């Protein structure tokens, strides 16, 4: 995972950096298999999922200490 979970770049490199190895492989598999017209939607979907995942990971320690 990238060092600052608050920032996920909206490109393939940024999304991939925020994923674990297995999930990253699935992301690249889908990206390479996508039709050109579907890539923007695919990137948006993965970026949103990674953003939520990293936000939850960042909030979890705070909740545990409350």
C-alpha cells in the first residue's frame, strides 16, 4: 500500500500503488481486458473502491482509541 492513504492518484499507477499484490493483479487484468470505451468507467470504479478502502483504514485506529 502507498505511504499516505489519504491520497490516491486517479490513474492506473496511483490505484495500483494502493492495492495489495493479489488485488493489483486483478486490477491490471481487468484494465488490460477492458474495451477502450469502458476504461474510464473501470478506472472510476476502482479509484472509488480504493479511496473508500484507504479512508476506512485511516479511520480505524482513531475509532479504536475512542
